[in-house]
């Protein structure tokens, strides 16, 4: 074979070899990429959420052992919880679990030792003593509650003692109250720090705005506030409310019965549906930043 033919066939052979190597490399890269996609961890839902109304009540202890609770929080990208439980041992159990460092846990001291304390807890001196003992035993507690009051119940002397105790120790109160009872609490101390559970359920938005405008330490918690969204679409009235008071709202699951654990992911998905309609900085505040400040307040 002459020199020109040898060069010609050698060039063609090298060119073919080059293309074969390139094709093999591309195939291997595609296989690696596909494998990475198949075996990659599932993407967490966004935005992250700080669950500012979570109960770990005695009825849930067997149904949702701590390992299952923390797995559920992780799967739903929950970065923090405001834990208040009946009895308080539920919250202390979560706080002591090996997975607790993965989540910001803000424990509150619940006023109910058992169901017999519902409805008349504020009339029982032993309940007040119980609250003080729990606070002394758990110095990381960020607040007192959740507790329930309706209307004039908030004028009882036992309630005044709780408000005074919270202010003395710079604690938040998690109050499940109507607007009448809320205003009584704030009359006792206008500087009281209150998480308003459910933001009054059905309190008119004009009244909510008036209260938030007058009392800067009131935070509205949004579980069971069904009028926030029409379906999954944010209502215009609430859009305006969140725009005006972006630092004053938090979201929560309110796992007061086991059925709420069953629908936990659905509850958070409903929040995320309308949070996405807000500007990202406002959505982040409501989803997790505002509640994270409550957590940080007691560190």
C-alpha cells in the first residue's frame, strides 16, 4: 500500500475510533444522569414551613410514635414546630428525641393536665401551680398555651394571673379566643405577646386589622381560617391583609385529633398553594420566618 493510501485509511480509522469513543462517552453520561435521577432523593415541597400549632397529645403517642412524627415533618419540609401537648409530656418527649436537633422546637406549656381541665382551667389554683412547676422544669419553654377562653371568661382573676406570669417571664401566650376575650387579655396588659389561634376563626377582617394595628405583639395563626383561600386560590381580602401585615401571621396544622395527623401533608399543601400567590418575601415570612422568631425569642 502506498503512503497516500495508508494515510487515507489510517485517518478514516482514527476518525471512526474518535466518533465511537464520543458516542460511548455520551451513552455512559446519559446512563449516569438517568441513574442519578432515578435514585436521587425526592424533592421536598416548598416553601419550608414552621408549624406554629402542633399538638402531640396522649391519644397520638401510640398512633404516631416520635420516629413517625419526625419522618412526617421531614417529608413535608417542616423546619420547626410550636409544640403544645396534653399532657406536656408529649412536647418534652419530642424535645428529647434523637431527631429533635433536625427541627427547631418551641415548646409551650399547656394549661390542661387532662380533659377535665377544659372549660374551667382558669378557676383552678392547682392549674396555675402546675403551669409554674412545668415552666420551672423546662426553662426552654417559649410560652403558655394553647388555652381556650370565650368572651367574659377572660375577665376571671385566674386569667389575670396567667397574663401576669407570661409578662413576668417574657413568654408568649397561645390563646384560642374570640375577639372579645382577646381584647380582655390585652386590656390586662397591652404589651402581652399573643399568638391568636385560628385568628378568631370567623372574626371579620376589619376587626382583625384593627387589632393588629393597635397591638403590635399579636400574631395571627391561620389553621381553620377557611376564608383565607377560595379553594386553593388566595382571597383578595387576605392578600391585602398579608401585604399590610407581613410580619404578623403564622401557619399551623393543629393536630388536636389523630385525623389531623392523617391529613397533615394535605393541610400543608393547601397552605403552600396560596402562599405561592404571594410575593416570595411575604410568603417566606408567613411560612416560616415569623414563627422562627418566636422560637429564637427564648433561646
